[in-house]
């Protein structure tokens, strides 16, 4: 994700009773706060989810591009799935369809992360 070139981590604010149980997210490399002190994340689970966002986004981009990579390999190697009575071809076809379904979900997640509202 181009906006997040570094990894993030969730950090508890500390032992002060006023801040106990509150979390923020910071850069793993620079230790700079990502969520900001004025916008403290209230729970550990939210902090960890936010910290994982850049990695999750990158995985979604990879998954979204997989069907095109498979088609590229099939074209390059002259592979055709045209006999679904053949167990291996049926298996390959099923796996490809599962991959496409995962790619669609990944594309929806990417659109949501980008703030694109009209995603189906």
C-alpha cells in the first residue's frame, strides 16, 4: 500500500490509570504514532486490527491479481480446460473458480479500504 511504506504495531499506552487499557498504533520502524494521541484507539483488538491493515491490503492486492496471473500462465503454456469429464481438468476448473471468487472478495475489500462506496 503506497500510503503505508512501513509496518505498524499496536501499543498499550501504559500503566497510568487514566490510560490503562487504551491503545494506539505506531510505526514499527520510526515509533511515530499513526493514530495520534488525540485519537487513541480504545481497545487492544482495534489497535491490532489497524496495525494489520497495510499487510492485509497488500495480501488483498495479491489475491485480486491471481486470476490474471493464472490466465497468463495458461495462455503462455497453451493450457486449455475444455473437458470437465476429465477429473484433473474439473479439479483445475474448480480451483480456478475458487480463486476468482476470492479475488472478487479481495477487490471489494480494496475498494472499501479506498473509500469507494458503490461496491457490490
